[in-house]
C-alpha cells in the first residue's frame, strides 16, 4: 500500500471518525425529573471525554500510518489510553445492566 493510498484514507475523516457524533446532550425527559438533575452529569462528562480521547487516538493512528509524527511513544500511549477508557466504559455498562436486571427480578 502506498503513501498516497494511506493519505486517501485520511481524506474523509467524517466517514470513519466519531467526531461527527457531536456533543452529548441530556434527553428532554431527564430534565423533567426533580431531584435527579445532577445524577447523569458525571456519566455524560465521562462519555464526552471518552469521545474526545477516541478522536485524538484516531488522529494519532492516522499520523502513525502516514509517518507524520514526532513521538511514536506518545502516540502509542494515547491509543492505549483510549483502549483502557473504552474497556472501563464497557465494564461500567455491564455492571449497570446487571444491577438493572437484578432490580427487575426483585418481587415487590
């Protein structure tokens, strides 16, 4: 694969990056709930940070593929941070689903 082919891959970042997702917003129904206004804010900020890290990791991966990088070690560290953050998110999701299922199994 030539450098021109790799450059063509990076020509349309909208097709492969998560940057087109935009910022996360609280659903309208959540604002109506009293007393729970700040409940989902840490989760939303963590998801926003993860999205930012993923976009930065994709940029680093493109730089590695194109050979436009100053520090390979820093790029690899950035990609590893993204991988670990995504694994953490999946674990939190799994635990939340388990807790929800346990609540649904309870008899009232």
